[in-house]
């Protein structure tokens, strides 16, 4: 299924995240190990799809988006 709405996009992203988290739980990894492997895996996927420079730009865009969401949540609470 190709996600065509924001809701479908969120469902797809959470399904992939859940699969990864389940696998990490079976591996008995620490939170730090999970974060390191997840970041490396995401970087590898992006680099294979977008090339190294495209991956760096996409990671910057993601970081900016996450920062905006965190700051908005902090201000709203």
C-alpha cells in the first residue's frame, strides 16, 4: 500500500517502527544501542535512495521538523 494521506503515512511509519522495536526487544538492546542502530539504519536507507548528500539534507530536514514539533509541544504545555 502506498500511503496517500497523512493518516496512511503515519500508520505506515508506525508499522515499520513497531517491527524494528520488536526486533530490538528480542535482541535485548539498551535504549542507546537501539538509538545508534536505528540512526545508522535510517542513514543507510536514505543514502541508498538519495545518495550521500541527499541523505544529509533529508536528515537535516527531519531534525528541523522534529525540533519544531518539540518546541511547539513545549510552548503549548
